[in-house]
C-alpha cells in the first residue's frame, strides 16, 4: 500500500513538473515571437547610472520603440558624458534611426531572451542589450563611446496604436 502511494505521488510530481515546464516554454516562446516580430516597446520604471544609486523614472517620459527596421527612443540620462552634448542639446539618449545588427538569442536555460542591436543619433552610436524574462520584465543596458553606460529596468509590450502617439 505504501509503495502504491509513493508511486502515485512520484507520478503526480512528474506530471505537474512537465506541465509547468510546458507552460514556461509557451510563455518564453510568446516573448521570443514578440521580439522576433520587431514590433514592441520598452518602458522603464528605474534607471541605474554607472556608479550611482538607481533612480525612479516612472514620471519621466521614456521609451524604446522597435518597429520593423527602425528604432525611436527617448531615455533620460544620468551620468558622465565624455564627448558631445553641444550647446542647447539635452543629455537624454534620443534617437530615431535605422536598427543595425539586430540579434535575438534564447538563453540556454530557457528562462529569458537576449536582444542586441545598434542605432545612432547624428554623431553618437548606441549599443543596446535587452535581457527579457518570460513575464516580459526587461533590463536594458545602453552603451556609447560618448557616455558612461546606464541600465534601465522595466517592461516590454507589443506595439499598438497608443504606443505611436
């Protein structure tokens, strides 16, 4: 009797684990499909400048919109600028240009997706690396030769009509 109960318990745990893994894979596949479509937007809620404490950016307009082969973005920048930023220019990371070198990788453990691409604004190039989880939580690292790197934390979602305003 004890042996039957033990076998039933093992069977139930195995079945539950299989269904949980299938559900996780479906969620990561949905995220992969979204980033492969190149039709999504990232919005940050926190920014973490290099060497400084993180800051809330919830009340500050910020976004990175990926639409097919172009990127449009405005991210507040907090940190050291080494070059550029001429008279009358703000320090924000702003761009509206073509995407170059767009690459998508699924992490080996299946728990996330990495998206990398480059874009530029006149004389400055930005290198983006997005780490996206199955729940669409994202960490975005922005690097440039003209500035210290900065990390943003937020969410991605599909691009819709309200995202184009």
